[in-house]
C-alpha cells in the first residue's frame, strides 16, 4: 500500500508531473514478465490516487502483449469478468513540442484526432495502438462492476 515501498521495489510513477485521476507506478520488470505469463501477484502497475501527503493505493493493472487476441486475454482473466482495454488511434504531438504549448484537446489519449490522415495533417505522430492490453482491478470497491472497471 505504501507508495514509498513500491518505489523501493522498482515501481516508478508514470508522468507524475501531469494531473491524473489515477497514477500508474509501473514495474518495467513485471511488465516484461507479463509478456510471457500472467501473475496477479506481480502486476505491471500499482494504481494510486494522489493525496495531500503522497498517494493512496486504489488498484493494480496487469498487461498482455498487443498481439494477443480475445482468446488469449480470456485465458488470463475472462472477458466476461474483466475489461481488457487498449489505447488505439493515438496522435501524439510532433517530437520536440513544448508540452505546455500543445493543444491536448487535439493530441494525446483524450485528443480529438483519431485517424492517421488527420494526424499527418497536424504534423503529429500516429500510433494504431500504444502499449499492449491492460486490465485494471480495484479490489476495495463494493461491486463487481466497479472492481473491474477501467
């Protein structure tokens, strides 16, 4: 639960300087191992909510390679239970852009640009899928829907 212990154990905060609803503290080693086997005791990321004094643990994230189809995801955590998701059709700003000057309503994970052609017109960098498959779990929630939500 203690984010300081997580950091000692090799979990690094992902983009901590950007305000987020949940912060992913990621273990690159666990992410590497997840490409070969599923181990719920070694999640790729621990999910934290930022507080006035640090971070509170709220969940975990497991990953699978983007090459996996539904059948292989279902073997790890049944699709009828967990919501595997992927970040698709992402347009990132041009390399070297000042992140404070970027129009994040157009670029990034929540940006409006969703096609390769539109991204090229904006001089962006298009990714059909960034990262692999991800599954969030929030074990302290009180309903199955909220435990397995993204």
